[in-house]
C-alpha cells in the first residue's frame, strides 16, 4: 500500500522501504537496471554486536529477523524527476518473474 499524502503537504521522505521475499534478487535486478537501493538493517538490532551483552539469540524477535531478510530501501525524494520515477516503477514491475 502506498502512503497517503494530503494535497497541501510536501513530504521530506528519504527512505521508501518495501518488502520482497526474494529481496536480494530484486536488489540485483534493480542494480542491473542502473537503480541503486540499500539494505539499511541487514542484521536485526538484537543480533548486532552493539546489543550482544543482552544475550538475545536468533529467534528471540522473529518479526525483526524476517524483516531484516526482506526489506529494501528504494530511491525517493525531490531529486527524482518523473522519468527516473517511471524507470524505477518499470524495473520493479519487470521483476514480477523473480
């Protein structure tokens, strides 16, 4: 579902995060189309070294772990003109076969 933005609002988003069960394949597909994307949290916080003293193990927070495997940040922002937006959209639509 796309976010709703009222007509009188000018959002300042810097991340547009999507989920895909084959995220890494989607990211490669986008890269082949010249589209950069990022994985912001490849390791869920509870499994990172920063929180290792808390003793959390894999399986402690299954939703966070699943999201760390499936989320991908797409380009977004005022720097993307309509042509660039259409290019991203077309690349994602062509990834349906993934």
